[in-house]
C-alpha cells in the first residue's frame, strides 16, 4: 500500500512533464519563427507549471528509489546487477541533464543568448524523455526479463542490448509517451479554459 500510494502520486507529474517539455520547445520555436508575443507568453506561463511538476516528480521519485530496497530487499539483492545500473542511468539523466539545464531555461531568458536558451529548453525536454526511457526499461524488464542469466539465484547481465530491448519495452514506452501527450493536452486545455472563464488568460497566439 505504501509503494502503491507513492507511485500513484508520482506518476501524475512525469505524465505532464514528459510531453510538456516538448510543448515548451514548440512554443519557443514558434515565437522565434513568428516573433508573436503570444507564443512567448504561453512559454513563460507553462514553464512555471513545468518547474512545479518537475520538482514534485523528483521529490516523489527519490523516495521510490529508497522503497525498492526497504520494501523488497530480497528482490533487489537478486536483481541488483540489472536494476542498479538502470536506476543509476535514470538518476544521471534526471539530475544532471534535466536539473542542470532547467535553471538556464527558467532564469536564463535575457541573460544568455537565445541559442543557449533554446538548447537548454531542448535538453530539458530530451532529459525527461531519456529519464522515462530508463525507468520503462527497468519496468519492462521486470515484466518480460531478457538478456540475463541466473547464477546461484542472482541475475547477471549477459547482454545489455537484450535487457534494454526486452520484449515488452517498445509498446510500454510508446504507451507512456502517448499517455503523457494526452495528459498534457487535457491539462493545457483545462487550465486555458479556466483562465478564459475567469478572464485572466494572457494574450495567446492564434
């Protein structure tokens, strides 16, 4: 129940940030192409939403990493050779790639060049997707394990390609990306409609 509650709470935030990062990239690209202030207003507003959901996702995600070891120490003892590196790769992409460029994306507009700011926005979006990639690799491997051998009850990697490209990974990863796109679309539509009803919507691009 503890882990189920945590993961149910956690998944709300990656479901938004994975797609929202690319949507921010689109808003910024359209502003650069058209110089329409509406696209920039949309970018700045949804950047704040992204920062909030990203922070909540990181905090709730870190606790889950500890729960793997505290709730299922026997499983992690046997599968740690596979799960450990995959979780490590996810941490590297989440904390070093996303968090590193997030500060530039949030506070760098007007302080760094437009090219650097654009690169920062891209790498934040890319980082969220890569982070989801590694988590889905591990999740899929636990459902359809491949690329390993069991020696004395412990999993050992025979082929990282087999581990990563396990049978259920492609459609599980596609499912998460599509789910994030739909979730983000509904959040975008709902918040925009609420602002329009309140009469507080910023100027948006047509």
